[in-house]
């Protein structure tokens, strides 16, 4: 049971990080030499996939870990000094 839970959490974290690929694609697609209609459809699809993958990962890791990782992925929080005791993320639940 614990091994399955760890795998579930690792997969969830991977999906949350992997959603960044779709985010990057959303920003890069408009730079390609494609018809405007194709750019809009591809960018929109990429953005929707990013949201689906990110929230799927969030469902797998659970509410507590999801909130912690979501805050860490927010660029506004990257340079804020943290207290190491409160930021300990353990997968032993």
C-alpha cells in the first residue's frame, strides 16, 4: 500500500512539472510560421492540456502536497526566504 502511495505521489509531482512543457509550447507556438487559425487552435489546445495535466497531478499528490508544490512553482515565491522547518515535504503519510 505504501509503495503504491509513493508511486502515486511521484507520478503526480512528475505530471505537475511536465505541465510546464505545455506551458512553454503555448508561448512558443505563436512564433512558428503557421496560419493564424492553426496557431490559435494549437496554443489553446496546449494551454488546456497544461491545465489538465497540472490538475491531474494535483489530484494524485493530494491537497496538502499540492498546495506546497503549487506555491513553490509560483514565480512570485521563488526568492522568498523560507523557514526550513515549515517547508519539509515528506512522502511518509
